[in-house]
C-alpha cells in the first residue's frame, strides 16, 4: 500500500454472500478491497489493491483452526511474513484486546476497546428479537491503538448503521512508514473479527 491519507473508511458490502469490504482514504480513493473466504475451518483473508482483484497486496492466515486465541499472520505477495495480529486471551471476553507484532514477534501496537460496557450492552440487547435491529445504531464500539510506549497513535470507530457496516480509522499520532501498512492490515482483520457487534 502506498502512503495512506487518513482518515480511512472501511465499508462492508451487504449485497454479496462473502464477507468483504472496501477501504477508501480521505480523498475518496479506494486503497484496498478485502475479501474473507467463507466456510473455511482455518481463516484466510485476501487484501487486494481494488475490486478487480488483479493485484494482491496481502494474505492473512490464521495459525489455528477455529480457535478463540488464534493469531493471524500477514503474508505479502512474495510469500514473506511481515507481522501478525492476535487476540489477547480471556481479557477479550470483557473488553476487546488485540496486539500487532512485526515479523520478529516484536510488539508494535496494542489495541484496546475504549468502553467495555458497549460490548456488554450490545451482547445483551443483541439477543432480544426486534431490539437487536437497533444495536447497530445504539452501540458502536471504538478502539484505541497504542504504540509500544503506550501513546495513542490512532482510533478505530464503528459508525452507526442498520445493514451496512462502516468503520473509520483516524490517525492521532506519529506512525513509522514501515509500520503503517502492518497497522492497517491488522485493523482490517480486527474489523472482520468484531464486525458482528453493534
């Protein structure tokens, strides 16, 4: 991915059977098309430059089969691993916690849900018929992205919507160019894992 112009918007399609979305930058230019392979025991996600799928940017693969604690490795078009994202154990049951590492397993970013009560209320009301239709407008999770020093460098927020799912990534601090793509790819995977909420 070229140098990105923030904020980025992730817009899920609701007209297809697959779990896919587009990413556009602040100028409205499409910077990625993300497609999750359905009905696979081991998750696999392809990130393309655009919807034509002519240029593959990254493949994201789970390290385990259907596992709550799986991590997801990032592979470039040449087959080189350049990082991974993983859910941080049982603490994610109460409040979503993820970590993004580089290819040498050095921690780059920590992602924490801003408000745990959003997850709790969304889970409760999401089980009630009729009311579950409105959780997309009422409970919209936000995530703080921090660097290895604990400084907030970006925010990921779900925007209110009924059927479509829209997320926005806003930059809040300095991010090294070499780490920016790894962060964005990690957030794309996080969105796929967390999008059923709200």
